C-alpha cells in the first residue's frame, strides 16, 4: 500500500473507503459533541482535503447537527452495523475527517494536536506533548 493511500471501513464490511493523499491534519477533538458521540473523552480524526480525496464503496447514512463552532457537521456511519466512518463540514465542503479506528491500519494515525481543549475532562489524559487549542480551527 502506498504511503498516500488509507483504506478502511465499517465492522460488517458493508461500507469501505479509500482516502488518497497525505492528511492535512491528524488530531483529537474534545468538543462536547465528539465526547458524546464517541462515548469517551474525545474523538480522533485524520483530515483529508479535496472533494475527491475520499471515495466510498457501499451506502452510508448521515446525521447532522451544529457543532461547538456553530456550523453544521455531517456524520456518516454504516446503516447496518452503526460504525462511525467520517465527518464532513458544511462550512468546509472539501474536507473529510475519517475516524482512525475504522482504518485497516489504525497504527498509521499520528495525532499532532488537540482541539477544544477547554472542554477536556480530567480523566481523559492525552499525550502531554500534543499542542492543545482551546477551541476549534475557526474559533
């Protein structure tokens, strides 16, 4: 596999994806919504830019809400097993953030920073060497 190709999918195999190119960011997010959706203290993402950076095989379901930034976030998941796969953003239509836990090689995930650190919980201890931003990229 090329260093510029990331593959993954859901738990049951109904949905597969391929992300091409190098991620523009790799991060943990501690916003309220990411904590709730992940069921723990943060969610993790590899972020890809470009409208064709991520391609899918299979159908996903999507649910949306306003994030802490005030803009809509669209969460894609497998309609069969429910595994979350990626997030897109109304304010940045060319950005796709995939969940590293859904990757075929999750060990490739190398987080560089944390967003919404002000919302971090004491029991969610992340790597102390990571840069922590109080809010997200737009706030």
